[in-house]
C-alpha cells in the first residue's frame, strides 16, 4: 500500500521547517561569533590605544617634574604643578592622571636597615604608625623579617621561613627589599582590610630614602613620637598650612616632639631621615576609550639634577 499524497506533503513540510530552523541557528551562530570577534578586535585595539596614550601621559608627567624642579629645587610641595590632577577629554573618551609623592610616605624598605640602632628606630616608628591606624603592631616585626637579610626572627612577633613553609602552598621569605607594597599580602594573615588602611601611608622605595615632610600625611608625621597626635588630628588644617610653604618645617616637628626622647628629636634633624624634596613619584593614569578603561601605574624617579625622570616600575590594571 503506497503512502498518500497528503502524508508525503506533511513529511516535506516538516523537512522544510527543520531545514529553515537549522539554517536560522547556523546564521545566528555565525553572526554571534562574528560579533564576538569584532568586540575582541575592538577591545584589543582600544587597549593598544590606551597603552600608547598612557605612555604619552607618563612622558608628560616626567616633563612636569623636571619643570617644577627648575622652579623650586629645595622643596617638593603638594601645591606645585606636578601635584595637580589632569583631566583631558578626548574624542571618544578621556585621560585622567595624578602624581603622588611616594617619599612623603613611610618607606617600608627602611626596615631592612643593617645598623641595629637605626633599624630599631624605624621599627619603633612603624609601630607608632600602626598604632595610629588602629592596626596590630606585630606586623612591624613580621615585615622586618620578610625583608631583612638574615634568618633570625625579630623579637617578639617576627617570622622567618618556619612560618611560611608550613602554608599550602609553601613559600620562603625573600630576605630582600620589596618592590611594591602589595607584597604585604604575602604576610600570613595580613588581609585586604589591613592593606586598605595602611596603603595610603606607606611606600616601597630604595632603603635609606629620606621622608619628605612637606607632603607626608599627618599620621606619618606623628609616627616620629610615641603617642603623638598633633598633625593627624586635623587633616584640613594641615592642607591649609601647605598652601604657601612646606609645613611642618624641621623646627615645627622638633617643637611637636618636645615631650619625646632625645633620640626621637635627633632623628628629625638628620637629613638622611627627614628631607623636604623627593625623587620618587607614582603616576596613576586612567585612559577611557568608549566602554574600555586602561589603567597604568608608573613609578617615576627624578634624577639628582632634576633634569629628567624615568619609569623604574610599571603595572597595569592593578597597582
């Protein structure tokens, strides 16, 4: 018995519908993949553009540092041109940039000082800073052991390889200065909350870099003396005092330390510990192109003559 014509038409119709559906799925898939490829290409191109714009901004920042040095070689102030934020609209986006004086922060690498007396002084200062920020002072000893050259735990809260080799995954203490402050995360139990509190007040510069008191936050200034709370009580007042000159001066800082020990007052007078200029700056450059954002952090070091600045470290996306 042969199939009816009506039945054959039904099979043909179903076949046609199935073929149309398959063709539609294939077309949508091709179109979607093409769109993704296009977006990838656009994003890659935008990132390349962002990188080139950021490099240009870095060169501009270096020129600004050289120009300001010619105007004032004795002081690096937060009111100078280099410290003013830049916002530059572009045809399809914008460029935002800011320079920060990293010598105005407590240099964590000073904890690697080989002279026992000076090392203890830096440890005391860092403990004072941690106390002002309501953080545990034990992190001073732990960080000192992380970057010092020996394998002897600092008393009472230090930690060497025996702590970190027991972790999973295990690792060793580097026993050398850090290159960026994000290495604090390697300290067992340090965590993001503590990092956010501490980050605005510390830097990772070559050991022995003097602190620039003209740009240092009040908390860093107060860390020179135990239980001193003068410059950190009113940040607005500190900013106002710095509108026309360096504040505090060495004399101002020594006066504030009148109740401190003789050693603490002597440290403020030492030009190897306290200064009024800086050679280390961090440029934060954000390039927005459409929906794409490219961020670059660049550590610029100004030469001793002030005529040029060069990037010694760069990071992208995350500092």
